[in-house]
């Protein structure tokens, strides 16, 4: 399950883990004009862990999801 919200300066996507086995905490994805952040609460420390991606890294991640094992460099706009 997931939700999508449009905020003033970002689009917020929340991924909610569902199922019978051990569940992970919700992941919040904030898409800004120049970056994307992922946030998840660490259940051991109760602190939010945050990772920031550049738009180039997001482009590379998107491509990597459909490629076989290897090393790649995408051509095109930087």
C-alpha cells in the first residue's frame, strides 16, 4: 500500500509495508525539484534515518532496476 500527497515544495510518497511476515516501518519519499529523500524510523533508536539522492542518482537507480548485473554509465543529459 502507498499514499501520495502533493505539498507546497515536494511530492510525498509513503510506502506502507503490509503482510503476514515481519513488517518494516513506513518509508517516506520526498521528491523535490533538485533531490529526493527517503526517510524511515529506526525501530531500535526511534530516530529518523534519512538518505538524500540527487536526480542523477534517481535516474541511475531507475535504469538499474531493469538491467542485469554489471557496471554502467548512462549517456545523455547530465
